[in-house]
C-alpha cells in the first residue's frame, strides 16, 4: 500500500510539472496571431492563449508554458487524469521491477555463501 501511495504522489507531481517540460514547436506562421496552445504530456491538458510573432522570419519558434499565476490557464480534467494514469503505470512498473530485483540479489548471495 505504501508503494501505491508513493507512486501516486510522484505521478501527480510529474503530471502537474509536465507542461513545463514539454514545449510547443510552430514551424510556419499561422493566419491568426493569438492562438490557444495546449501543453503537458504525454496527453496535453493545460491550455494557454499565446501571442505569436508577427514576422515570418521569426519562425520556426518554440513556445514554453508560462506559470498559471502569470497567465490565464485552462486545465482540462480528463486529459490530466489520463496523464496521471500514464505516469502512474510507468512509475509503478519501474518501481516494481527495481524492487523485485533488489530483493532477489541478496538471496543469490546467501546461496553462494551457504555452498
């Protein structure tokens, strides 16, 4: 039970921080200058309106997520849940793999010492 709670907390932290890790890449100048971009990952869930550069020479451009305290942000709950679930499954699998490997190593060493 402790493992599930620890992985859940870590997954929630990664899910909330994921918009800051994943950036938007725009290669060509779009028709409108104000655009709503969705950030996050692996399933994007945080939407922000972004002012794009007006000059065509500025493209391609990489746009980063700004703090929700500084800019209006819309969080979509269902994609946020799926992002959390993806991180949870990944971290739970990795954590279980490492913990089972660590538990098996001392048993093999004890068998060699007994023989």
